[in-house]
C-alpha cells in the first residue's frame, strides 16, 4: 500500500498497531488451551465464557503499550519518523499518554472478575514491563529481553487463569515465545536506520520451531498409534511453515532491496507469532485441537492482510 494510503488510516489505528492484534488473540487462545491441559481438565462452559474478556484484556494491554511507545518516543519519531501521528500533529502527546495508561488499567480490571491470584499477579507484572520497556528501550541492550518478557507475561497471565498456577508446560511456551520476540526485537531496533546490525542474535528465532519439533518427536513416535502419527505430521507441517516464514523474513533482512525492507521483515516475524502458537498446540496438547490450530493459522494470514493497510511496526 502507498504511503499516502497508509497515512489516511485513522491515527488511533496506527498508534495501536492494531494489525498485529490477531497475534495477541492467538497467544491468548494457545495459552488458554495449554493452561487447561496443564491443569489436567477440559475447558468448562465457565472457562469458555471467561476467554473473550481475557482476550479483550490482552488486546487492551497490547494497544495501550503501543500508544505509550509513540508517546514516549515522540521526540525521536520527530527526527526519524515524522509521519507518525504525534509528530505529524494528528494526535496530542498528552492524549496518547492518557489513553495508553488508561488502557493498561482497563486491561487489568477484567482479571479481577475472570482471573485468579496468579493471573492478576502476572497482569500487574505485564503492565509494569510494558511501562518499563517504553520508558527505557532506546540505547538499552536488554530491550529485546524486555519486549520478549511482555509477550511471555501475556502467555502466563492468560494460561495461569485456567491452570490455577504456573505449570512447566506453560513456562516452556512462555520461554519459547520470549525467544521468538527477542529475535525479532533485535531486528526492530534497527528499523529506523533501515539496516540490520549483527546477525547472530537472529539465530534465537530458530530455537522455538526446533524445540517444539523435538518435543513432538519425543512425544508421538514412541506411541506409534495412527492418531499419534497424525499429530506428528501436523506438528511437522507447522514447524516447517514457521521455519519457512522466518527464513523468508531473514532473507529480506539480508537483501534489503528496497527502503523499508527491515520494517517489512519485522512485520512478517510478528505475524509468525501466530504460527508459533499453532505449533505449540500441535506439539504439546494431549488431545488434538484442529479447530484451535486452524484459528492460529488464520490469525497469521489475518495479520499479514491487515499489515497491508496498517503498519505493524
């Protein structure tokens, strides 16, 4: 889409990078199922009723964090990205600050009704991590870890609401999600310069698909039943799809054939978060969940489609 078409999108949509929200929804869905599986129970009708408010809560955390990102970075954006809503005069910094902090508070409130002590604790940590990242991410070598921690805490916040705690499986999913975000955040730090620095931190992107593929092999091959082979095939296909999506993104980073290539590659990596969610479900759930996995794949394509209208970075 042309720059003029992008700039014609409402400022509140661009401030919130709402094109990436399908990845937040797939994170919440995968965390819900992994949390319930870790707790050793199927989702009840009460659980299903709690899922939409918790998804909304995570979306508010995400959009609020994006608003604060623009508000805190307004002076840098004025130099490097003057087309952003605040430096271009489309939005006032004070209003964006108020909306950002307001959404963080609004995101935490549903946890009081639909969560538990664990999810409320992780929700408070998530809000704190979001603020800390936005206050202290420029010239901070640990900022990719902070960004990764935000997504990992999202996973723990939702999953613990259904697991009644923080079981190892949920911790594994959060850790591998963190690894993915650390890799793409390293590239995102260079977007304003439209270049990429050291390439070795991108290697962490390969850890999640490798770990889940290995887990699927260990789980399903000894079983030998037809259902186990079907589950292994599904996990393998998702691991291949995720690896291919990431390889194409890294190739775009290396080539940088046109202005904006770094940002486009990072946007692809963000969308791939949903493929990672589908892979986590395929590799970890004791019972197949094809509808949920299909929903994660659909979230990937929805994100890629929305990113053509609203920039994801």
